[in-house]
C-alpha cells in the first residue's frame, strides 16, 4: 500500500487520498483503532462496501471442536476462535431517500487519515447522489486509551449546493454476516451466528444490547448514546430488536448547513457477572464518555499519546518509508497492549480474525521486549495474564507427564488450542520465552513487584518443566530432546540451540529470583537442593557445534542433513509446495532460529562464530514466517552486513503497509511491527541487556543518516542519537544529579542528566562477504539513495 499512489509516505500519518475498493480488506486492517480491550477494524462508517467487518473484544471467543484425522493422547479437544461482536461503528446515511454508498452516484474526493499522534481515524468524502444531491461528509473515530470501554465517532454532514433531507441511522448490529474464514465447517458453524440475544435496554437516544455465546458461556454488552446538533427541526427515535438497535435522526439542511452527530460507544464482557451488572457497567461507561464529550476524549487521547511518544519515538533520517513504518508499528504495538489488563495480546492484536485471535510466543519474544522499554505497565499486565493462567499450564504439564507448568503454544483463554503437535506442543521454548520476558521486565524497570504477583511462580514452574524435559548424559552434559525450536521446518529434534540456551536462562533466572525472595520461594516448595540442580543443568547445557564447518548446529545433526534442493521451481511459503516430511529431513529453515539464539544469548558465541553462523544460515533460511526478517536484521548488523540489515529492517517494518505476505487483510503482523523497532534499536543501535547493565554498539547503514531513539530504564528516559561517525547519549527524568552507567562498544560510560555524552562509533568490518539467500528469497529491497 505504501507504493500505491493513493498512500503517500508521511512521518506521522497513514493517508489514503483516494478510495480503492479492491484494497478495502487491507486498509481495514491498517486503519484499525484499538486500545488492547476494544478493537474496531477500519471499515467505512456506513458499513458497505467492506472486506471483513470486525469489532473485537480482547479474549472474547467461542469454543469449537478441534478436527483430527486420527486422535492421540494429549491432543487438545477444543479450539477457541475470536468473535466478531456487536458492530457499533455503523452510521448509515440517506440523502433524499438515496443511501450514501461510494459505489453509486459520483465520488468527487475521498480521504482517510490515521493520525499516529492524535490516535484517530478521520475521513472526508465529497459525494453526489445519483439524483444530483451533493454532500460533504467528515467523520472522526477513536478508541479511547484513557476510558478503556469507550469508543466514539463524530459524523458531520454538510449540504453543498441544494436543500437536502437527511436520514442518519446509527446502529448496533450483532451477528452480522462475515466472509467465510476457513475450510473447516466447524469454524463456520461456530461463527455463523455466534451471539444469542439475552436482553436489551432502549432509550430515546441510544440503546444497550446484551448477548452471550452458546459454548464458551461469555456475555457481552454493547451500548450507544448520541448527541445531535442541526439547525431547525430534528427528529430522533430509537428502536431495537434482538440483534440490532437503531437511532434514527431526520432533518433538512439548506446549502452550507451541517448536521453533527456524536456517537458514544461502550463495550464490556464477562464470564461471571450477571447481565444486569454488565448492562449497568456499559451504561456507566457511556455516561463517563458523555461527560467528557467528544472534544474531551480527543484531548485525553492526544495527552496519552504525547506521553507515549515522548518516551518511545524512533526518528530515522534518510529513509522516509522506514520512518513512517516504525511509527506505524509502534502505534499498533501500543494499541495491541495498552489496556489489555490481564488479557493476552493476540498475534494480530485486535485488527482482524487471523490465527483465530490466538496469542503465541510472538507476544513474549517480540512484542513485550518493545513494550517493556516504551510502555512497561502494558508489558506487566500481559505477564500478569500469564500468571493468571498458570493453573491451566500446570494441568497441561500433568497431562503430558511433565513437572511444573507447560504454557500453550496458541490460545486465547489459557488452554492449548494447537492441534498440530510438531509445531505446537513440541515448541516448549514458549515457556522459556515467557520466563525471559518476566526477567527482562525486572531488569529494565527495576520493579520486583511482578515477581511477588505471580512472576516468581512462573519462573519456578517453568524451571521445573525444563528439569523434567532435560537429562544429563554420561559426560554430564545437559540435553533437551524431542522439541521444536523457532524453526518449524526442523521439528521434534534434539538440542535445539535456542531452546537449550533459553532453558538455561530460565533456570538461572529462577535461581536468582528464588535467592532474592527466599520466603516466597519456600512457600512454593523450593529448597537448596532443587536450585542446585537448576544451576547445574544450566552450567552444563549442550550446544551442538560442527567443528569441520566452524558453525553451530541449529540442532544436533542439522549440518549433516541432506541439503534442500533450491534449484527446483518453488512456491513460497514452502509448506504450500513441499511435504512436511521432506522439510523436516533437510537443511531448510523457515525462520531465523540459530540467529535468534545469537541475538538473545550473544555471550554464548564468539564474534567469529557469529559471522560464520550468519553466512551459513542465511543461505538456508526462506523466511516463510513474518517473525524472521527483524532477527536477521539484528544478526546481519552485528556482523557488519549493514546494507543487508537495512533491507531486512525495511521488510519487517513494511510487512503490512506493503502487504508483503499477501495476508494483511486478516489482520496486522504485530510481532513483525514490533520487529521494526527491534531491527533499528537492537540492530543499528546495538542495544542489549548485559546482566543488569544496558549496552550499545551502534552502526548505521549508508541509507540512514541519523537514528535517534528513546527508551525507559529504571525510571529514567535515555535518548540515543546515532550519527554516521558518533553517538550522543542523554538522560532525562532523573532530576539534578541523576546518572546512568551504560556500556558503549564494551566500555563503561556514565551519562548524567543535563550533560549529553558523545562517543565515536567503532566501525565493524565484516569477516565474510555479504551472504546470499535461497533463490527468490532475497529481502524486500528498500528504495533509498545512498548517503553522499
């Protein structure tokens, strides 16, 4: 879309200057507004035409049976699928009895703008009906960051050149028809009419509809209230039935006159509360929204985002596309997690129905590392959700005959929903990813309270899981076998390097946390003997290495597998053109795996090892996952392939603005959007946590003339300003005399408030030539001119 002439590149906006109906499904994802609790896809106000109508509440879902050709012990029986709940975005307009529909009459102009600083979606349309009545429509929509249950729409219609009679129909619609989602008829059956009417409350200028799901037993309430302003006589009437409510506004306008409608929306859901309580909750939220007014909601939204951007902004000089895209990505990462409040963060956020609305390891491995540095409270809330589903993780571990807790590969509510064992249950690294996110939050924020609020229990129970999964051999080396690492094309293997290092980190973090909180640890039954076993396993973890090639083996024996035949004509992703059994037995990598280990656990690798590993695995990695490009950007930057890293950073950042995977219609790739930040900050900024210290080793590619970013660290705000030859560190928010010790290119420096510190960049020379990729899998190439 960023290459489409209707989508100019701007630093703080995503602007569509002309309506292309063929792009609606993609633009609806891009223009989604959300706060982590409520998500409104960017559908047109009148609802039609549309690609995928969508209104989502975080974790509101329906259950369905999981299909199996053959059943097996331990297979999960129920799936969970996000539900398109009651649509409150709808504002239909009739002009002299003719519906405002962009497919009819004449559309003089049409523009939509997602404002990343204001947190709004605005729309302007200049349209003439088939009968020649011309109007201008201006709408503005928001989902409030400050009032969690609230969304609002301002809808203004102006008569242009003749008197018109207007009829506005502002609606709530449940069980609206949506396009078919999958070939499995059980999914279609679960979602065809997922909501059962429970009750309704109708007032003169609004209504509340209550529904429940048939299988999951969840209740949802959706409410609307209105303010209406127009000259002369205005009639307002509200009616409702089981699945719809409609507030109708009728008025007549002379040329130049306007009708203004403000629609306040509120949503709530619960598995426990009574429907009267839920109804009253939504009614209260509507009252609060009306008290603030639309202008008040806009002010609150801007103030919230001003505070966010002050601590989170990334400035990229020289590459305007990446500049726009990284801010777009940060905005959607914030929208996915800001008000999740002990709910999961789905892989698509609340932007579409992709992946059935499930959360994966993406959250802890990609999204939370960003939120921890820019919006730490959102990260803490997501981790508290993981703690809240710990009982279900214990049950899953027991079913699998394991100790501790086994968190699900994919889920909404906490139960395992993956019916594909090799890439699901066997992906045990998700448990270490969660533990790493808990530890990272503590290191970055200095806040130990999360450990007392369930975090220590997560570390302990995941450590126990690893001890039941791993074993020592006769040489005392500790192994983990029968698991799948990040690369799902190499499944159920022994000693996946990422998994082993992540498990060891999990065990060490648990030991350290137990030592800091001995009383709480004792209440969990942890003793010195148990922590000694954890420490011993971590110290003796086995990392397969091919001494002949001088590279780490992604898993035991990987470099001895047959090579994959890349000369044959291939359709990507390979899972669509090659049988899994063939992928599993050859040297082909779906997504960065060993390189992920080098990024997260860099101290386990020498500089020479890193260079050779990048060279070896680049040639075998096909990036059939959106999670890969940002990690490859970080690895390439670290070994000096800066232009290759720039290409990968571009690909991660532009994945949805250019629809690189051809599936943005189903929702945005939140982890890859977070990955744009990772590629820039960890890649070109060289940022790492080295124990309890923040470290940097910046380098810029030719196409970026300046990179400036901000992070939060233990109550302070650190700004890093990277130029071609030097970097400047500056500190804020600590008060007079505040200081922070960081590592610059391995040397400790101290940054003091009000005293910017400048250091020269240490230029890295690549050990090896730029590696090649499998045929047809070169990274998306940026369109920027090299630095003069």
